C-alpha cells in the first residue's frame, strides 16, 4: 500500500534473547530492552547536524535547508540481538521548536507506507504552527528507505500490488510476477531482509529519542505509521509522550495481507466518486447517474480483461485497472475526483478502441508501474511487510480465497486478496509479530469512509489501545485526516492534545459539510 504523502506543498535458541521471544507472539506487555538504553546507545555519538542538500539536483534537501531544517544520521545495529555486529545508518531531520521557552520535547512524524521516506515531514511545520512552536519536529527515513542505508530490490515496477484478474490463467500470471519480485530482492541485499521489520524500526526510533537527549518521544503517524506507533508504545510505552495515530490499520490484520479486507470500503468510495462524476457528466461524459458511471467503470475493466487497453505507450490490462482506481480513491477532494474522472475518460475511450493519450498524472502512474520510475514506496515496503509476518506459501490458498469472494467483491476482491511476493520470500521473519494491546494514552483519528484503512480496522486499533480516544471524521471517503482534510474540528482536537495534553473525555465525531471534504 502506498504511503500517505502528507507533505505535498505542504523463529531455535534461548527462549528469550535480548528481549526477543524465540517462539510465539511477542509479549503484549513486555518492555523491550534492546533499544536506546541497551548496548546500541553505547555506540552512539552525538548527532552531527548539517545542511540537508546533498548536491545541486537535491530538491528535497534544498527545500529542507530553506525551511531551516538540519539533517544528520544515527548509527544502529542491523540486528539488535547482535549489538556489537554490523551497523546501518538512519537518516533524520530536525526543525527546532519556534518557541524555545515553551518547548515540550521532540515530535517524530512518519507518513506511512510502509516504505515511505520521512525526512521531509518536518516541512509540516508550516501547517501546524502551534505544534511547531512547542516541539522540535523530527523526520526519519526508516531503515533501508530513502537516505538511510539502502536495500536493493531489483524490480522494474514500483509496486507489487496487482489484481489477480478474472480467472486462473491471469492469477497464475500474477504468481509468476510475485516469484520474480521476491527473487529480485533475494538477488540484492538478502542478508538485510530479516532485519527490515517494524519492531526494528521502533527500536531505531528509541535510539533516536536517546540520541536527542529526550526522556520521552512524541509521535504523529499516518497509515502504516499508526502500526509503527502502536508497536513503539507496546515495546517502549514508558518512553512515549503524546501519540497521534491517523488512519489506523487493524493491528490484527497488518502484514502482507494488510488490505485483504478492503474491498467493501473501496467499493463504497468508488460509488461516492461515481456520484460526483455523474454530477459532472457534461465535462467527463462518464454517465449522468451513479449507476451509469459505475457501468462505465465495469466496461473499462471488462474490456481490459479481454485485451489490454492501448493508452499512449502503455498497455493496461485487468491486473492494473482495479489498482489504479484504488490508489486514486485515497482522496475525496473535488480536485482528486476530477483527476480520476479525467483518467477514466481516457480509459473509456481506449475501451472503445479509440487512440488515447494519457494525461500527465496517468502517464506518471503507468511509468512507475511498468518501469519502476518514481518514489517506489511499495518496493521499499515489501521487505518490511515480509519481515513482519509470515504468510502461506501455497498460491492455491489465495486463489481459493479470491474465488470465495468473487461474487460479492467482483472488482476489488481479486486485488485486495491477491498473492504477494511474501509468499516466495527468501527469508523468514526473525521474530514474531507484535501483539498490540496496552493502556498508553493516545489519540486516534480517521475517516469512516477510508478505503485504504477501513473504519472497522481503525476501531480494532482503538479497542486494542485502551488508553486511547478516537476522533472520527464522518462522511469522508479519504485516507489521512489531520492537516489533510481541512476539517477544523479534527485539526483543533489534535492540536489541543499535542499542545496542551488534553485528550477528549470520550470518543468524538466530527462532521463534514455535505458529507464531503472537497
């Protein structure tokens, strides 16, 4: 699942080794002792803060420098069970609190993914001035991502996400691709793969906390970042200060099957967009009712299943159409809806056999999908998912699941329930997945129509974190709420918690005028 890009302009051996259980689930109540107060910290030197720009072509570094950010690295163990062994570096950024006299501490921000870079997240300072006054904002490129020690997966695509298509033949084509992608990571840095886990990233976070000289760490995480934040509180709860989780994943489902239950939520988001497109039929010609627009989408999907659609230099088949729709439904603003409508108009023309030229947004999407160009968040994220939880290695398991749900999830079920490279991963997880369940106070926020982290999963995270409160943006079909939806109720509630430490007395619902955020 692609990371939420919040900044735009904006398992043998001893039963317990260094706090890591050798068998079973990671203890829900155990404190991890392999973080910053253990051997890792003894290797840590003071952070050498410096400018962020690495050269003339480094636009991100230039933007960070212009915002008066400073960048640095910390050194952490590749394997926390071997603290004296091989090390890797983690890239971080910082913008200091603008009101030093009232500074509370450090707020680390993670945009999700898994696999998304994070050093740029300090640029959120311009959108959260009250928070930026009280906290040093900290960005982090997680291990093996971005400017941190890299991991090479030899892919010619930016993501493993594909639909299984309409039948066993198309499913088997996808299986072959997943084998190839897994082999591409095995041929790269295979020795790094077992250590890409979320638990290790949480340990890295705690090393960052200590290197900053902070007794506690505050945190803002979006999407996958909510799981990372929950794992941090599970492992280092006494060191967590104020924690905000936006668009929370279901902690019991998280792993390679992260989106396996998403089809109903994606379908609902598609229907909402179709209603908008019907209201703008004069411009896009997709149909003047919701049903007609959905029928146009169905014709596009069926045509792509019969023969790949010719769109510019690319060929779009049934593996691609559902995925394109899914990622375009992360945002329910009018601008995002218009972008999807323009792309759907091109695909509808291609489905009729007409010559079609992709708009720039679609051309960029297809270039990433077919060549690996661009940010490739999912290429960096696959090793994290596969290191976090083992999955079935029998392709038939996935096909049977797809078939069992094909009638009620015809368009998106073959996407969300499809096989992943983790079924063929060359290494096993080095430790069990984390069982999330604690009483650390924190704030969870999310939209009840979120297609990427559906609301039932958000509520599951709320139940697991019994010290939390939840803010729901009602009637919104989007992924990412705080500082992203333009909702004063949500933003003010989060700001009050981060600035003043005030959690709501109970769960809160914020409305959206007309049921939309655009």
